[in-house]
C-alpha cells in the first residue's frame, strides 16, 4: 500500500483562513466603493427601507452602513463572517445548491469575511422581534464576540456595520488607491446606481459630516417612482426629456427611460444598465444603446439612459466575477435585439420632440436691454421655460390624417418626402442674395390648430426660418432640418429598393488573422444583403467581389478590417449598418439646403410641412436641434409683461 503521508519536501501548502480571505478581498473589495456596495446590497437583501452611509477619507478611514432591515440574531452573527456562509442560498434534500436561480443581490458569502480580514470591522445587529442586541468585532481576521450591546440604530431593529482603517492589514494595497476625492466619487457613483434600482428605499450618504446624497423613498407605482428617482440623480433635464421604455420578448423585459437625442453628452458615463435590479457594466449593451441612436447622434456624442432588464434568473449568469458587475446571458442576441427595438420604437413614438433644454438654454442666454443707465431685471424663465416647452410640438400635434385633410382642402402639394422620386434637395431654390429678412403677408395664414410648426413669417440671414405658432414662435435651422428630411428619404428609398451592389473588376484580397477572417465570413450572408460580397480566399484571407454602390470608391481593406474589429466588440449585425448610416448622413448633409440660400414663402412652408410629416425631425443627423420653440408667455416675461 502506498504511503499517503506528506513528504518533508512537499512544496504545496494549505494557506491559513486569514490569508485566503485576504486573497479573496483583492477581488471582492478592490477599493472602498466595492466594500460599500457589498454592504449596501446586504442591507437591501435584508429588506431595508432606509439606508444610511457615512464615510471618512473616501472610505479608507471609515465606512459605516446602517439599515432598518430584518437584522441578525446572536446565533447568526458568528456564521455571517465565515467564508461562503450565506442566508440567500439553501441546499436541497440532496445537498445541492442551485446557482442558476438567484433572486438576491448577494449570494457568495464572501463580502463580510473579506472585509473583516483587511480592516477593523464591528457588526451591531438586532433581529426583528428580539429584545437583545449583540455586537461582533473582527480585526484583521481575528474575531471577538458576539457580546451584548446597546442598540443605537434609528429603528427598532436592523444592522449597523462600521468598517475602519480599510486595508490596514494589507498596506501594499493602499499604494494603489487613488486620491480621497476620486475614491469618494467612485463610492458616490456606486450608491447612486443602487438607489436608481431601488426607488422605494431611502438612501443618505454623508462624508466627514457633510451630506452628499439624500434620497427619500419614492411613493407610487414603480414607473413614476423610478422616474422621480432618476430625476433626482440624473437631473431635472433628464426627467423632463426622458421617454419611457417598456418592451418584452420571449421572457425578457426591458423598461426604464432614455433621453431625447438632443439631450446628449460627450461620454457614456450617463448610461446606466441593470439586470434584475443589479447594476452591471456591459460593453455590448452599451454598444446596443449607441446603435439605437446612430440615426440621431454623431459618433462623439452619447445619449443619457437608464435601462432595466428583467428576466428569469435561470437565463442569466451573475456568478461571472466576485464583484458581480458582469453578467452572461444565455441568449444575448435576444436581449440585444429587444433593447435596440424598444429604444428605436420609443424614439419613433417621441415624434418631433426636442429637448426642453434647447429652448431653456436659448432663453437663458438672452440679455435684456438697459434703460437710463440702470440694468433691467433679467428673469431667465428658469421656472417656466421647461414647463411650457416640455413636450415639444410633437406631443400635442393633431393626427396625421387631420393634417393631410387640411393640405388636400387647400390644394397644397404633399411633402416631397412623401412623393415618389422626389429629389433630395428643394427644386427651384433661388440663388440670388436676399435681404436679411423676407416678410410673409398675413393673408398666407394657415390654421395653427392643424399645423404644429405654424406658418412661416420670415427668413433671417438666409439661414433661419421664423414661424408663428398657435401660442408662440418657432425658429428653424433650415439646413439642419432639411438634412434630416433628406436622410430619412434616403433611408426609405434604401428600405424600399434594397442595397445595390457594384461588382469589382478586380476582386480585392484582404489579409487578416484567422480569427478575424472567421468572424467576417460567419456574417457573409448578412453582408451580402448589405451589398458587400465576401468569400474565403485561403488561410486568413478574404476575397471581396462586390461593394455597396452607395459607398462609391472606398478603402475596401480598411472597411473589412474595421468590420472585423466591430464584430469582435459590438453586435455583428449592426456594424455595417452603422457605416451605411454614416455614409448616408454625410450625403444628406451635402445634399441639403445650405445656410445662406434664400427660400421663398412656399419653400419655407413646404419645409415646415415636411418636418411635421417626417419622423425624428426634431434633430439633425448629428444630434443638434433643428428648431427652437419659444412660447408667447416666455417672450412676454422677457419684456416684463408677466
């Protein structure tokens, strides 16, 4: 029988529990924000309705989390700090634990032992219905207690966890921490994300005695509560300019809110994603948001959004990483397809709305005149601008059949966008230099109740159209507006007639890595539908036989290499379509009515009518607004009449 005793020369050793926990802490608690997130998630899983967070020195010196959840008994306290001990998973009769059906935020049982191994931690807790309170202390992995203690919480029960001197037991980790300000910002962001997902829970964050966040629990149904919480976190401008998202497919549901295209930012930091109320970060899902807005925003602009994906826990794996910020879907294509469809549908339903911030910002920049050497008061309409223009003219526009009936009755020609074979630009636009403004006689009035953008009154500087609406004026950027009209017309034509291909006289061979070539060839059928004919040509090479006619002369090798990269990073079915949109957007820009060209009255009114009949006409292809609407009441306030 073989000798099973360990040799004195053995090089494999069992690590002590303290070392194991410190190693785990490197993944679970890489910074104070991660520790706070884990503790807040425990509070939410315990049913807390109010959560208080206090920090010092960005969380490195102290993190205190107090909740009014169900609390822990004296028997639970010592078990709670054991590695992989949790109340959220229970073995079945055969001793098996279902890791694919997780309904809680935490489940690994690593947070408390990991935090306790690298800090000085005190846990004070009283379970609901218990008269006694107990405290347990852990310092560098060494446990003391539990011992009886006085309950100091604000409610009758709950848990209070006080973490001091984070990473004192692993001083090398402190060298990798950022500044206190950066750590405070990261921790604040973590609290905000959890607060977004749980609007029915109150959150308060204090730093060095100073209040950073204070969100009361929002009443009402989930949609209204969520919008109110998002407004408190993302700002009033998002609340006033958000469109609701709600769609489901094959057991997956996407809800939340997304900002109008004219409300955009220079980075994607204002995009928040949640899966079963768990904050996640996913580049593919962020890519889907980008694709949904590709018709409306330039590549360097990003929309604001907060989207919540709900599905059976069995169809999503949250056990990808100890930090639980990454997830893996069983059917990612279904999730991505649902998201992009829901976003595009809601954007289409928004009609012609433009961000209220467009008009509010314009009014805020107006400086009133001065009289008698004294500056006149400047009420900048902060309280009224958003209220009056919050819905844009698209929200209250009459039905399209009513507009069409009026156009028929007045024998006005239908918009060129709706006519077969219409040219991208207006026909017959005069080339001569105009006066600074062209007057439109009142006899040309068109009933405002049927025409949301009203009737053209003047053209200023051969660039802007002034129209009188039912209760104010609209200022239209003629180039930006017509750019959108031409773009939508080109899209409709491509959808109707398909993508025409141009065969190459000499096929082009593109050299790639084997993986890149495989990614491109796997989508050969889809690329063919979009006018790009590719086939294999030896190991790691692609033969391109035809390209989309719309592209004209192009860098074929560069396109194929870029597509291979896009297929690896983003949804493969979207990459080439995005390039089509870019090309068409540039063509629409070149083929549109330019600034500095004079339009006559009929042309100006025709442009307004086309805008009313065209989807997404509230912004050009680069995300800039095509019009600004000022209400009469706002103008009267500028002159002190209100």
